[in-house]
């Protein structure tokens, strides 16, 4: 399994520094943030800046194999135009995979009308992605409540197995999955490896991270191995996986240290 770094923990790190850190870790894949955080590549990026980014990738020998952006198709369809613009940027950067979301509304609040709206939006962006040789990748991600001491993850349309399988049946076949076992574990999926077994044929790549449990019952983003989730079972389930995984240590203040902890933990298990 090839390894790299994800964009979210780098949301306050200059782009060239992201390439540098990734290279220094001995990795050669970087997920690029596009219009998902203030320091990401913006929607109005110039062609000159895109050329500079391509040169950075070549300078450090780190491939921009995937990108990540933000959207929520359970609250409306306004993000369709945004995602199409992000796909245009991916095409110019020759990025193969674009990680998107289905939506962050708790599953219990997703009505039939909301579900249908989400499906129609996903179909439209997936078809546009296909026209532009970009693969849309939907992340397994719950709804999130924030608190002073951490977060709470709640079951969503992409963390409930049967609902997610229904989504994948209803949208174009070019749509793939970003499998994030920690997001599943955070919403109460006790054996994310079994979830993987049900969708493995659709998984393009994976996010590796963890959440530490707090005394309040809330969660704090952390490095791989800092929870009771069984990583051995997950990696064993993925032993024949031909894709790649990127480390998504989410805390910005010590992102380089956290990413290295993730790398050291996972490589010892592989």
C-alpha cells in the first residue's frame, strides 16, 4: 500500500511546506486542498499559480494524486457549481481523484426529499467529473457536533452501511469511496474492517488517522493508534488493496509531529 499525506491537517500550512514535509517523511503522495479551508487553492486561482504548483510537485518529487474539497448536498444544491469548478482545477493540475462529501446531516434527519436531492446533486457532479477525467471519491464521514473540548460524530448517510450502499447503487459507477475507518469508528461502527469488506471494490483510497476519547465522552483528533480501534484487523482486511492511503492527522498546531507518529505506527503494522 502506498502512503502519503492528506490535506486537512495542512490547512494552515503553506503549500510548498506541505510538499517539503511529505518528501522529508519519505512519502510521495499529497492530497491537495481546494476551496475547503482559507489557505487552500482558491476557486479563482490563476493559471500562472497552477503552473507554480505543478512545478512544486515536480521539484519535491511528490505527486498530487488526489485533492479534497468541501460540500454538503443534504442542505442544498448550491455546492454543485463549486464542485464543478474544483473539478476544472483538478483537470488542469492532472489530479486523478477528488474527495467530496455526500452531506453532514444526521441520518435520522435525512428525509426522502433530502435524500433524493443529495442523489441528484451527486449524479450531476459525478457525470461532470467523468467528462473531465476526474474520479469523484465520496468519504465515509459522519455528521459532526463541536464542543469546547472536542467533537461528537453522528451517523450519516455515508457511515450507515446500508444507506451508503444504496447511494453507491444510485449514482454513476465512476464514483468511488474514500474509506476512513476512524470516521466510522467515531460514529459507533465497532468493526470498520467489516464495513470495508462490503465496499472494498469501490474504494479508491483511504484516510488514516484516529480519535482519542475524552472523559466527557467527546473525541479529540489524534494520531493513528490513539484509540481502541483495531488497526490490525483493518490493515489485514486491506492486505490486497491496490490503492493508497494518506495520513489525516487533523490538529494544525503539531501537524508534522502527528503525521510522523501516524507513519511510524502504521509502517510497524504493515
